[in-house]
C-alpha cells in the first residue's frame, strides 16, 4: 500500500482537512496509529486518541467538533466505519492476486461445463455434469460433486467440499474446509435398539451474494431443499441442518447451530454459540443473543437471550437477581433463623 490522502479521499468521497499529499502505507487502530498510517474514529469513547495519535490520517464524521488541536490530517465523511470498510475493500481488490487457467493437476470430468474464465487450482476435483459459471475461482484441493451448479464470480477457497446436486448462485464466497450438501442427521430406531439410516435425497440451494465462513456445514435436505437466501452471512463453524431455511440478509455468528426444518426469517441476527431447536420459526428482524438456547417460536423483531431463551429485557432484569442467588439464600436462612427463635415473654 502506497497512496496519498487525496487518492483515498477520492475513493471514499471525503473532505480533506490537512495535507492531501501525505503518503499512507498501512492501516492501524487509532490508539496504535503511527507515521504514514491511516485510522478511523467511529466510536466517541475513542475520541481522546484523536488528539494523541501518531497516525498521519484519520477518517472521522463530518459533524465532529474538535476540543483540542490535532496533528493528523482528517478525512471527513458521513459514516467513518462504512468509509473505512469501503477503503479496506478497495485496497483488498488492489492487492488481490489474479488467478487464471486450470492447473494441470486438477481433475475435471469431461462432461463438466467450465466457462473459459474459470480458475481451477491444484488438485481440485470437478465431477460429472457439474457447471461452473464465468469468473468463478475454485481453489486448490476443493471437491465439486456431480451435477453441482455454481454461478458467476464465486470464490471457493481451498479444501471446500460441495456434494452432489448443490445449487449455488452468483457472487457466493465459501471459505476453506466448509462442507456443503453432506447428508442430514437422519436415523430411525429399530427393534434391535440400533438406528437405521434415513436416506437424505434432497439438496442445498445457496442464493446470490451469500458469504460462508470456514469450516461451516450445511446439510442437504431429506427431501426438497435446504435453502440459504440471498445476502446471508455465516461466520466460521456454523452448522445448518437438513431442510433449514434461512431468509435474506440474515447473519449468524460463529459456532451456532440450527436443527432440522427450522425456518429463519429475513434480517435476523444470531449471536455466537446460539443453539436453535428444530421445527420452529424465527421471525423477521429477530435478535438472538450469544449462547442463547432457543426452544420456541420467536416473533418478528423479538429480542431474546438465555437458555431457554426469554425476552431480552426480562432476562436482563432477572440476571440482577439470579447472579446474587447465593447471597440471597444466605439472607433467607438468616431471616428464617430469626423468625424461628422462641420469643421472650
């Protein structure tokens, strides 16, 4: 990275207060700013660092009111956090290596359809009747099963396994070691006390613009489909079981699990390590706090926490009491002892 402030301002639409020719060659947090670095200030609690930072430039809000002199160049924007993210994306594209062609060690079945602009990395496998759209990148050691459809401009990172019949839209990113379309967890008990496998004959459908973190697992449906709708973002190590439906623009944080046939609405936010039972509905706009155990239907825009999860405000009020249960118990016992003492006559 080696740009001047004016170039950066042009990328993010910023007003410059200071030196437009200042050279920037790295990013940093505002409290760790150093010469030739650029930071941002979005949270007011970090404002004090603006007056001491050694960063050469800081992205700030347009309406900021300075309380002290500063040494750094300011780039004023409507939303500093969004502008900084925009800058990171622009820089990522500028430094991203270009991949072209098909590695000679890859194994592509003769019946597969691969557009001319597709990249296929070393030791990748693409099985029969699969179709890969233009601009898509299949990185090293990935496996694409038979009759898989992958759209345009997707990026499949190393070690991803995509089982047969999976359908993936355009602009989808799947990070390393995720498994898409493995059989769902379907077994039925038999008279011997063991379990018989229930064939999982459905598929997984992933719509446009979905981003899937590393080591995620999305199971194929028993029949029908497991569907991940447009714009969904999954963190690392998320598990979605068979026949789960996830609505548009929902985000799910790391280590969360959703059991079979649960329907999750649009623009839902699910915190890390949340667990959701099967065959329930999560309404649009719901917010599920980290480590919650969800065992019931969640209404639209409802905010819940705890295990079993309850209304967020109720949980917060209850927590004040149950974190003090030990001392409360001691007080109750003390009061009982006082009340049980024989009265003096």
